[in-house]
C-alpha cells in the first residue's frame, strides 16, 4: 500500500471526527458572500459539478455552501423507471456492493463484512425481517446529487439514530476499516412496503455536517445513545411516501444502504458493481 494511503488511514483513527465535522458544518452554513462563494467556486471546479441539471444553475446564487450542496434538480433531470414493479435506485452514485445478507452479515469489501443487527442499531428483533434478504450499498461522491429518494412507495414504521464515529467513506476506507458502515453515525429508516419491510440507512462520514429527513428535519445526536422513534397510530401519525419521493438528504457525503427481506426482490442486471447509477434508475425487480 502506498505511504500516502497508509498515512491517510492512520489519520482516520487519530482525527477528532466530530470536532472536524462540526467546524466544517459551521463554515458550510456561513452566508458571508466572500466565504461561501469561495467554497462553492472551488468545489465546482475541483469536482466538475454539472450545474445545468440544477433548478438554480448559478452556483453562487445559493445563500450558503450547504444549500448549494443539497440543491434541487430540474423536474425532468431524474426520470423514474416506469417498468411495472421496479425498485428504484435511491440516489446518484456508484453501487459499491450488492447481494445477499448471509448468516447475518453484510459484505463490505474483500476481507471485510459487518453485522446486520449492528448496522440497524444492535436490536436483533429489528434485524430479524432482513435475515437472509438482500442489500445494496450506494456510495455518493462529492459531485453527486445528494438528496435521497424512495426506492418504492412505503409507510414509515420507525426511524433510528445510531451514534458512532465519522470515518471517511471511500473505496480505500471500505477496504481497510473493519465494520466501517456499522461504526459510523447513521440514520436507519424502516418502511412497510408492498415488498415487505424495507430499510434505507443513511450513513454519515467525516465532514458530513448533518443528515436530514423530510419528516423530522435535521436528525441530531441524543446523548450519544441509540434513539428509536416509532411512527404508528399510537405514537405519531403514519407517514407515507410515494415511489421516487424525496426522503432525506446529506449535507456532504456519504452512503445509502437499502435492505429487503428474503425472497422479496432480485437485483436487476442494469447496475454493475462500482458502476455509476442515478436516482430513479432500475435497481431491482420483484423476486420470482
């Protein structure tokens, strides 16, 4: 492994993850034109962001870097696959891994896997419906559209905030940081759908200033412990979202993991591992 990669990985263990992320979050929320315009201009140039897709094409018109980063797209920028029964890709990015959940483990990269129950907050009962099911991991690069949409229509059953570290998420850390996605801070959203339970997990990363959902807004840590919020008739009014509707967004970074139970879906041939995907493209079809 090159020395620069070794140094980067070593820094991931030594860096004060949450302090770095909070400081970057303050800067990303800054509305001072000189500051936010400098940040946005450098970002657009470095990552070759295509602003022609954005509802507001002028990158410097956004009040802050965060609002630029979570920008809305033009209505026709991401057409939804209309194949009957289609399960849609929830975000722009690359499919880093997809396949079966075997023996309660999810494949991360060669030599590494992590526990299904760990990913979902350590509750075996919450994980049980997904045992033997299917998973897909979508990595969002900095240049991607960073809103997350519903793969299928669903009614929210539970949202779980799981505190954790904030390792950077990229192919290098996936290959070298054990249990990466089960260690980073994340928001687990579990829906009831026509395909049975579906989990959409939004995983944070270094300098990810925050994770938001459309029903709860900014999801913030709560005393550094796992916090579960139920959505049902007795607790909160049920929340139903249609296929393709926005469900959340990242203010920088990271990764979305989609889970289904056994015998519910089969991954389509269209997406390829490490291949680029766009929100709304075909991800899976009904099993059988």
